[in-house]
C-alpha cells in the first residue's frame, strides 16, 4: 500500500565475542578472534636471562612459541599448573608483524557474547598502573577486564620475545 509509514528497521546490535578466563582471583576476557586455540600446558623449556614473566618456550606442531605467564605479568605469586590451567595460543602484534605466543592462565570459563555497546572503558585508576586492559564488561553477575593483548608487552619486551621464537 502506498503512503503507509513503516517504522524503521531496528539497527542490528553489534556483538563482541570473547573468551572468559581467570588468573588468580581476577576475571578477564579476550577477543575470540585473537585466540588461535586453547591447549593444556605443555613441557616448557626455560630460557636463560628471559624476563621473569616469560615461562620459556614450547614446541607446538613444529613451531617454537614463547610462553607468557599472566600470573607473573600481573604481579601475582607463581603457582604450579593445576588441572584447570590452560594455555591460550594468541596472535600479538610486534612492529606490524603477527607473532604467535602462549599465555598461561589459571582456567578458561566460557566463550561469551555481549553487545559491543556494553563494553565500558577501563576506569582511570587502571590506565596508568595497568595498561593491559581496553575496558570492562559486566557479564552474568561478574565484571570482566577486557585484555588488550597488544599492550601486554612493552616494545622492548616484544623485541626480546621475537628473539626467543
């Protein structure tokens, strides 16, 4: 029928897909597109003179990958791997080049989907002291810190890490 005003179609909600995980008592999330896979811990070969938060390197299907312990990176006490410990195999940016790195976490909770407009900026108190986060999201009664995987390492640390691989 001509001349009828139809309401505009609702704007599609943009969804952020992330993986929730925990390190110590903290709850975190990471963009699912940055995760290549999630594996059980592998035997780690320690590397002399590597920064304290670098566990060492592992071999995964013929590739040598550096492994970062997020407990140590977040200044938490180190612990032995448990049955819930996992390694997130992630892609990080090093001077415009992608590098695959393992991140040791205490456990992986679940993949989550949240409307992108529910992502909130990190409060100012965390921006100076811990620049590792892009923001926060409230999900199922918990506040998850959203990890900025490219900020987890400084430029000089990324260069050192590239040398390990």
